[in-house]
């Protein structure tokens, strides 16, 4: 099941999501990740969700992200924390980014990229040249990664 379908099912079960439509793309988020769904493929009523602010939709819009994306590589490094497994992505000259394994699994069939935003390296997932997801990184202290 794709992330786009899965998140819409989760929205039906649990209304604790924000959403909005920006330039023909529905953006659905729980605050830790965003799933992008073409407006014509949305099966839920996005207007019934809590409203995703316009500036947030513009900031994380696919058009904006496409201009800033750089390739990321999933590494073999991972951390085992009390909250679960955390995957490490190599973000070129910008260093590393860590995301929870459950979010990586949502988009595992996609190609990872990263976007630096306010000093954070957000991981962007692309399938067939279209952005389908963005995952915000976890903050990991330097002591944990050594």
C-alpha cells in the first residue's frame, strides 16, 4: 500500500492531522511528516481536516522543494533508541540526517533526497519524479552517534 493511501486511511481513523490543498496538491501532515497527493487522487475531504497554514504549504510545496533538493543516501548506520529504530541518511557535504524507521518504511520504494531548511536536513521522498513525502529529522545529540 502506498503512503498516499495509508495516510488517508489513518486520517479516517484518527482525525489528528492537518491538511490543505496548494496548487493542485493535497498536503496531509501529522507534524512529523507530510504526504503529498495529487488533488484528483484524494479520497478524503481535506477541507474537514484542521487547516494547514498557507505559509507552511508554500514553504513545503513540491515546487519549492524541487528547487532545493539534493540526493541523499540511506546508510547502514542506525540507532536503537527507546522510541524505536532510527535510520541515518548521508546528506552530501551537509552531514547526516536521522529519521524514524517507521517513516522510512512508508516511503521505502522512493528515492531519497534532502532539503536544508532552517539548519535541519529534511528528507524528501520522490517516486517517478514526483515528490510523495517529506520527513522531518530527529534531533540526535553528538554523544549518541559516537
